[in-house]
C-alpha cells in the first residue's frame, strides 16, 4: 500500500493544477446520506480506526462504516452499556483501540470493541474525582496512557489504572474553561490545548501551563482569541485554526505567520477555520475546512486552492460549511459538511474523466454526445443533440456551433461526424441531409440534399462514413443506404438487398457503417450485419439464426469495431458478438458471462488489447481471458447509459464514449486500481436467526466475534449464521467473498457478494469457518478470517458416556455369560433327567397306542358293519314301500309311500357313501348330490319324456350333521319338481358354493313357480320338513319370486 498511496495523492493534486488534457476540473466526491444508510446531516467528527473502520459522530449518534454498511450506536434508555448521549462532538482512539466519544451533555463514552459495549463517564456534583463537565470537545492521550478531556468547564485527566479524574481549571493556568481541542505534541512532551481565549501548552513533565493569546496590536500573537483546531506539521510547526484566519506558529522561535481571506483566489476562502488536516502520505500540503469552503494549502508556495461545492453536480461537495476534514488510511479524504452530511473523495472514484459540454442544460436530452472525432493534438469535435462543440483540451475552452434557422430542437440534433478532408467534416443529422463543417473558417452549413430523381433526401440520417477510397456513405433510418456522387452532387440509393423493394424496413434502417483494416465496408442495419462485395456491389448478409449459438446475437446493430487480430466486434441490442471474418462464425457474450447489460452501445479495443464496452448499465472492460470488470456511477461515471455509436479512440489511445449526460473519456493505461487487499473480518454470529453478543443470555460469547478465536455450541443449537465483511472503503459494495466450513465443506463455496451464510443441523465435531474477500478491483485478501467452531455431541454420544456404557455393557455381558453357563449346567442335568422320564413315558404310550389301535380297528369294523346293515335295512324298507305303493289305489297314499321311499333312499345313499370311504364322518357333497339326482331320476324317469339336470358345485365335504339335512332338503325339492312340473321336459338347476366357510345352496326348476307367501304358509309335510331341516342347519332360507321360483339356502359349514 505504501507504493500506491503517493500515486493517489499525485493524482489528487493534479486535479487542482491547471494542466492539459485530460484531467477534470474538480475531484469526484461521494455523498453518504440516508440513501446510503447513514442519517447524519450534522456531522462533527470523523475517525479512522486502526482496524479499518470509519467512525462518524454528530447530532444523531455514532456511526461505524465498513465500506458498504453503516452500524449505528445510540443511547438506549435503561441500558448503561449503551452510548451516553446521541449528540457527539469529538472522537478519539486510544492506544488500546478503545473509541472515545465526547458528547454535548452526556459526558464521555468509551467503546470497547472487544465487548461491543460502552463505559460512560459523567459529571458528579459531589465527586471531585469525576468529569468536570458533561460537554466534552477535545480528547488526547499522553505517553503514560492517561486520557485528557477538554470540556466546557476545564481540563480533565483520566487515569485508567485508578479510574479517577483529575481536574484543571483557570486557577491552574488555563486561559479559559472552554476547551475546544487537545493535541499531543510530536515529541510527546506537551499538550497543545485550544481554548476559547487562546492557546495553552501543558508540560507533561512539570505539569505547568503556559500559552499564547490574541493581542490586537501584536502581529506576533494569535489572529483571534477563539481557537477551533490545531495541527502540528511538520515537527516544530503548529497550525492554528482561529475565528479570524489560519496561523502558523514556529515553536522553536515563537514566530507567527498569518493567513487570512481576500478576494485573491490563491488565498484562503474564509477566516473561520474549523478543521486542519495533514495527510501523512502527502508532504507539503494541508487541507483546511472553513465556514465557506475546503482549501488545499501548498505550504512551500503559501498558496491555497479552493474546492467549492456544486449543487448541480452530485459528484461534488454539496455545501461549503466544512466542519471536519479527515485523512483516511487508504488514501481517501473525508469531509463533514454542516447540514449536508459526509463526503468522501478517493482517487479510485476518479477512474474516468467526465465533461458536460452544456453544464447548465435544463434538459439532459440536449447533453447527449452522439459522436466525436479528433481534429489535431488539442482540438476535438463533438456532435450532440444541441449542436456541434469544439473542445480544446489544452486551453479548456469549448465553443458551440449551431444552425440558426429552423426548429432548434431538431435542426441541431446531430447524429454522426466524418472527416472529408483536412478541415472539412460532414455531419449526418436527424432533420436535414448533411451539414458541412469547415474547421478553418469555423462555419457550419447545410448541404444540398436531393436524390438523382430530384426528390429531397429523406430525414433521420444516422451514420456517415468517408472511406479510404474517397467515397462517402450515408445511412438513413427509413430509406436505407446511400452513396454520395460528387459529380452530380446527389445521394444515390445503394440498397442492401431486394428486400428493400418488398418493404423490409429492417434493412432500410441503417445504424452503422464501418471500414475495417482491409478496407472492407461493413454495414450494420436493423436486419443484421452486411459485407459489401466490391466486384458486383452486392452485400453478403450475416443475421441471427434461431438455435444457432454461433450466429449473430441480435439483428439490431448499434456499433461495429475491429480488434488487432482482425475480428469484428458487433454491438447489438441483445448482447455482444465477436465475428471471426475468416471462418464466418460468431462468439457471443451476455450478462450471464459478466456484462452489466445486454444492451451494447459500442465497443473499442485499447492499446493493451483489452475491450471497453459501453452499455445501458455502465462501462465494462474485458481482458484477453474473457474476464469482465464493470464500472458505473460509483466509479465516477456521470451516467450509466451510453449512446449508440458514440465511441472514439484518438491517436494517443484515449477512449471517448458519449453518455446521456455528456462525455466520458480516459486513458486505459492510467485507470487507477485499488491494489490494497481488503481486511476481511467475521463480524457476527446468529443463533436461530438471533445475534449472539458478549454477556447475553446464551452465555456463548465473552468477547465480540472479531476478538473471539473459538466458539462452542450444543447439538440442539442447530441453525448457525455467520456474518462477515471486507474493510474496503472504495466501492465496498463490489466486494466478493468465498467461504467454507473446514471439516464440513469439501471445497470453498462459489464466489458471492452475500455477506452472510447459514449452516443447519451440523453433526457434532470440530470445524473452522474461514472466509476470504476481494476488493472492487479484484484483489484478494492476503489473510483469511477464521473462527473455530465446536458442536458438542448429545450426552449419549460423549466420550465419557461411551466409556461408561462400554464398561457397563462388558459387565452385563460377563454377568450374563456366567449366568448362562450356570443355567446351561442346570439345564443339562434337567434334560438328562427329563429325557429318562420321557423315554419311560414314550414306552408306556407306545404300549397304550398299540392297544388303542386294535380297539379302534374293531370299532371301525363295527361301524362299517352298522352302516352296511342300516343301508340294507333302509333299502329293505324302501323296497317294501315300493311294493306297497304299487298295490295301493288311493292316490294320496300312493304319493306318501313314494315320498317315504325316496327319503329312505336318500338316507341309504348317505350310509352307502360312508361305508365305501375311509373317513366315516365326512361325505363329499358334489358326489353325493350327483348320485342322489341319479336315483331320483331313475324313480321318476318313466313319467317324463325329457329331463335336464344342471349342477355346478364346489368340491368340498360336509359332516353327517350337515350332510343328512341337506340331502333330505334336496330330496324334497327334487321330488316336488318331478311331481309338480306340468311340462313334458323337466329342467332342474342347482348351485352349491363354499365361500369363506359359508355354504350357498341355490335351487330352481322350470315349473310355474310359487309365491314366497304361498310357500311360507304351506302346511304340507314336505315344506314343513324343509323348514325344520333349515332350523337344524342353523341356516337361512330365501325364496325369490319370478317366472321360476328360486330357493336359496345359506348355512355355515
């Protein structure tokens, strides 16, 4: 940084010298007000702390600035650790980095950055060891670490070791009880004390006062009794700011030199001197703030340069009541202007030179610079929307030339200028054909403007070019391209294509004409890029193609230029295109690549082969690596919006761009860079989005974050946010950051402008949060800021718990092993004993089994014999009933005998099934029903000509308690069908299904059908028996009426 600062100040001072091209008239100041985050219209003091912050005091508390954000400290009622009073006169930083704030009514506050807390000292009526008055205007520190405070009621010395104040008054030798300023001498032997009645000296060894006062008749006395400020520079020379001028006092000789205001511009602007400042990096100069302006004193020449305010220019001071001038540690100059706020100058703000050709223009529209050209070493021509301007940069003189006749708002709206000969220039205009400028005679006149057909040449002419072959090309926004015929003095149409005839106004709108280094003519239109083929006067067109990234970005062309490799750079309204003339391909650039805007006004290459790109959002510089650096009003530009086509490179490599507010010009080789790496700091940590502070209820912090090396969180404190900053006072909003949580993040996070980040649900462990930063010009910090972070595990994951748990687990395992071994032995003995008992029981059971098996076989034989005999008896009864039915004449008796026989056969069939099966307790339903049908059919077959039997059923078995009632019910239903169906063909349908252990039995025939009520009310033996059997089955009988009566039976298996 020491290598850079002298250059800063050389650049600063060159601003005030009456030098030649291309310096601006006044330095660029940046205002800090409510829009920037500080509401301090009445600033009284500015302090630059060792840590890099700027502290600003005034009538609205204390402000702390890091280059982008302002922190605000005020008095909080009930909080003794807050600022004592919001009206602050003076600031001072002691050797321990504490910030002292002298207030006007609240005493003095000491801010400790390590705890982020204030300690306040005030006047106590009955305590002589307290501050003598609550109005403190001066603060200093002696070599022993004592703090000296100048109040409105004398001088006080504060001893930090004892915490006691010692008071000094007029009785001790002070000229006045009103102390305005205190400064320690360069040799640290005495204090200089500015009072309301002269200057006191306090010898720190003898503690004796001496001094100098004002004497009206003595030129070797003070100019005025009231002293505002003091500055010793160089050593042995004391500068004294009084109410009647600036005094220089030579300490060894006691001689005075007085500087007072006069009408001469080389003298100080006012006699009330509020502030005197020497910048340590620039010898021989003093900055003096007065009641009426800022002055720069050249000590050797004894001359003053005045820096006046300019309310019409936002980049200048906005007031002249300069209350404080403060030199920054980074080469900047800070100025406190009463009732206007705080202003900062820095050479890096002055990267560009700005020129308002019409400084007093009421409409910015007329200040637009549309084109420019260099006439000679000193003079340049500029076309604007208000006429032609000739600027001599050597003399600083600017002359304006206009057309007097016609509508002034249109006839002087000039578009572009081209050189025809040494002193002759042509200018394309909006409201006319072309104007001719004769630089020798300084005359501007309209040219004849007709076409070969005799028509007046159209208006709205934009580009114009006089090429190397002597041809003059003119582009119109409605009628296309024209070429000037000098013989006929007419403009001849030169269409880009036949589409003009078809009314394609995209090619009719000519926006730029360019001749490259190979003398090729390129024409930019609203329809694309066009190359003139000299042989046949045709054009080759290059236009935007959908889905082709190697085509032109957009067809609306604003400017064309060429780089040293022969590539064309085409500025469009939707991106920048680099055209490789050899292979006919485009490489395109947009905001996503780093440009500040996609609206590109113009592009120029500098002597270092960097590209300078004017856009609708400022200027961008692109280097050979396709890296962008963007500049805007924060870098000193008057305006961010640049005019299409308005770009020019002069013979010395200086670049000119026309903006909405005037002209921007600069030498790319002299653009100052902020090479000072920023001091990056971690400024705060939030827990669950709430800041943690030293001594708060969380108990986490003992010191402020910048002074904390390590921090510990419980595992439940799972949402942690880190805040950080980079102390860069030059366009700090352009700082970039990279950070990582080492131990969690595998790599550095991507570069970002965000100043905070949040981590959630971090696993227990040890981490280090690290952050680095780069400044506005891309220079990275040399050291990272870091803080160690520990996330404690829950109690069940701590080492001591794991150790105890392991020991306990091993004990349990050992106990269980011993217990299992003992139980195993007991069980083995028990098994042997029980095995013997089981073996004995097994032998007894086997004997019993053999006996039971023999008995069971005998029982089975008896049951089979019984079933066989029951079957035979049932068949015998059935045969007797059959014989009897043949001999009985009574019809009813005959029917009864047949029914009885059928029922006997059903039971007989059931016993037959049991007899032939191995299981005498179950009957297969499907087989049983099929056989039952066969028997009934055989019994009734002789009565019918045809019989159809339809049976669908699942294959399952039923016990005797279910099978017998079912068989009898089916026998009754089938018998009824044979008896009552009055048709020659009998159709019987039967369905038997088993669903989830429920039997579904459905029966219907082709009889005439009976109603459900008829069946329910029937007292016949058959239906009575069916109802009785249904009850035996615990089932449900459902009768459906219809053409055929359908009977459904449901019961559990």
